[in-house]
């Protein structure tokens, strides 16, 4: 079995991932992700929170502003992301550390809640990191885009987004359960109107309502046509 570490081609892709970023796009995306975290995790303990793959720190900043968590922790696979987060001056951030992508440098049951928001689709060994997450955390939040739709290309092609796994709702649920985690709840979410309008302009508003109505009326068909997000709370 190959050693479980992040491949060099993925590391190279992420070295400059947050250097030239659309800050408004990331801010709007972080608002969506944080709203999903709050909706799903508000009723479980969250005094100590670890975000795996914290990126540019946008989610951490929003959680901090909302006083979600007394102590926030973050780990990342590239040094420039760690430096960027540590420079943000997030009041509740206890520590942001570099890690190898699969071995979490904390003891068993150290955290109330571990967050993997739009991380699992990037992983070469998703089960390995999910099992590490459950080792260090009592509850696990996972969110992924549901990109396994009818429009998914037949053949894989690596792109700058770094998505190497495509999931549908049942597939991500089975993956989580296959690591021994118990799924407490799962939701399917339409990206917010603000995100779609920012990305597509005025037609983004129409896209939002088409996706929203389709998801309400015919959810299975809608998820075969459009890319939604799925959020899971597990323990």
C-alpha cells in the first residue's frame, strides 16, 4: 500500500492556491459554509473546534465573529496557508499548524467538533483522514459539493480546483459510514443566491430559483442535473 501522504502534484497545486484569490467570492462562499455549520452543529458541543484544511481562514473568521467555539484550531498542508491564517489575528484562534495531510497532530478526543468543509473531494485517501478526524473529535462535520451529476465528464481530468473525487448524496453518506462513523443528520443545500449572482450576474438569480424549486419539488432529479452541497454531522 502506498504511504499516505499528499502527492507532490497536489502540494504544488496548493502552494499558491490562496495567493491570487477573489476575496469576495471566498467571503460569500465562507458565509454559506458557516451557515451550514451553524444549522447542523448548533446543538452539539463546540467549545473546542478544529478545522481541517482551513485554507485562507475565511470560515474561521466567520465562526470567531459569531462566537462559535471558545478555542478554534486549524491545520493545513501548505506553509503559506498557515502563515496567512496566523496573520489574520483571529481572537479565538488557539493554534494553526502545518500537517502532512493525514496524521492529525493532536491526542484522542481532543476536540468537541472537527470540521472538514469542502475538503474530502480533494483527498487521495479520504477514509484515512476521516478516521483520524473521528480519533481526535467527538463530532465530525463534513460538507462536499455533489458533483456526480449527469453532467460529470466521462473521463477524469485534473483542474486547478483540485477536486479529485466526485460525490452524490448517497455516495458521501456511505463513505462516511464506511469509516465507522454514525451519520446523525444529512442535508442537501442549494448555494446561496448571493453566491450565484456574484458568479453569473443577473442570470444567477434565475438559476438560484430554478435550482431551489427543483430541489423542493423533485429532489432526486434535481440532484442529477444541478450541483448542490451536502452537509453531514457524524459521530
